């Protein structure tokens, strides 16, 4: 467990030091620590051995990639083509699963770091990512982690109004995990009187493409198999997502905080405000639905990962919201970091699945 506590301590200590010592805010010094920690995490996640809940499943995918030819990768329904293609190239050069994990961790962390860098308190934002996003998702859900990294990076283009690049990146992310397509719905937030005709044409083309895919894949029953796979794995399987309601509670707290304290107090890019507000409202309704129906499905748990920008942005703004004095800003920062540390502590000691991360093994 010690290595995980050490991992979360690094950005936490730098966050505190940045409040106490202005020297660390020097651009060159800050960049050095930022990039050094990035590469440490890439190696930490990428060169792990038998760590993470799906380690065995990913080894099976790597073995499967040895047997399948390149063309067939795009015409099978079992595995997301982007991730299978990554495994295929690795197997061609006999680089083993570690090269797949290294590339995966680089893509994932690149997106996470870029999104945190965009925040007003980058190191605090990165600290907030460590317990769940970096340790649990990054080391346990490799395919979804890659997709998430690309999605977070895509969000930055979306905030800048570069919708075409955003769409392309989301489509690329979907080749690693189909559920990434959910982010395309964010385009609806940009509709106005000037561009609504373009959007109607765009979505009609998407629907047309969707039906073409159904017609093409149905000849091999692959499309229906894909839906059947997700239904079996995320809806009807025996996996007990007991931590869902707790993770949703953190998301809802962050959502409420954003609406009450950040929405009208902090300066945001217009579309960024819309995105975060929409995510917050959705999460509140999902949470109420789960409480009222006693639902803790794996599907809701996995999809909630894509709403993590709410936590990254709103909770990293806590010190800025309560910044009447330097002391109050410092105290709130420490409180946030302590609560963040407690999340990791509780997960490591009480989660039903944390044993699959323990002990941490580095390569062989």
C-alpha cells in the first residue's frame, strides 16, 4: 500500500508547497516537476505486472492479437478495434503486454495531465485524479482509460470551439471503448439559430451511417453480438458494483458545489460552463434514480467515469472560492487534500477488489 500513498503524496505536497512557497510556481521549476511526475506515472502504470482487476483478460486479448490478421481486426465484434490493433502491432514486434500498457498509459495520462493543466489549480486537480482515475481506472480499466484520456483532451478542443477536431478525437476514443460516443451528445450544447441546420444535417448523416453499419454487420450478426456483450457484461453479470453509490455521492457533491459556488462566481469559457452544468444536473438525477431504485449497476459505474471533469474542475476550485485570506485558502486546500487521501485509504482497505492492486509489482 505504501507505494500508492507515496504516489498521491507527490502532487499533494507540491500543491501545499505552491501555496507556501512562490518559488515552486516558477515556470521552469513547475514544468520540471510536472513532466517528471508524468513520466514516473507512465512507467508506474505501464510497467506494472499482474496489477489491476482485468490483468488476465488483457493478457488473453494480447494472445488473441497474435492469431488474428490485421484486416480481420476491423470486422470482429469481441474487442474494440483500436485496442486490438495496438496489441497486434505489439505482438508483431514481440514487445509483449508491457509495450501495450506503456503506450496505453501514455495516451491516458497525456489527456489527464492536459486537462489538469487547463485548470486554475493544476496540481490540486492532478491530486484529485490520483486515487480513482489514475490508480483505479488507469491501472484497472486499460481500454476505458485510453478512451478517457482522449476524451479529456478532446474536451479542450471543444471548449475552444474546435468541434470538428473534438468529433474526430471522440470517434478515435470510441475505437478503444464504444461508450466514448456518449460525448458526441455535448455537441447539442452548441446549437443556436445560426448553425441548427448544419446540426440537423450532421445528425441525419450520423443516423444514416448508423443504419449502414447495422446492415453491414448484421450479415455476420456481429453488431447484435456487440450489444449482447455489453448487456451481459454490464447489466446481467454478477459483478457487485458496491462502490457505485459512494463514487456517485462524490460526483453529486462536486456537482452541487459547482452549481452553488462556482457557476456564477468563477470565470469560465461559455461552453465549458454549459458542459459542466449539464454534467452536474445529469449526475444529480442519476444519483436520485440510483437511490430511489437501489440500483448500483456496473454500467452506471463505468459511465460515471466520463463525468469526472466535474470533480477535477469544481473541487480544485474550492481554495479559490474560499480565498478571502491566504490562510483560508491554505486551510481549504489542506482539507481537500486530506479528504482526497481518505478516499484512497478507504478504497485500499475496504474495497472488495483492491486486493487485485496489492501488492504492486513492477514488471517481473
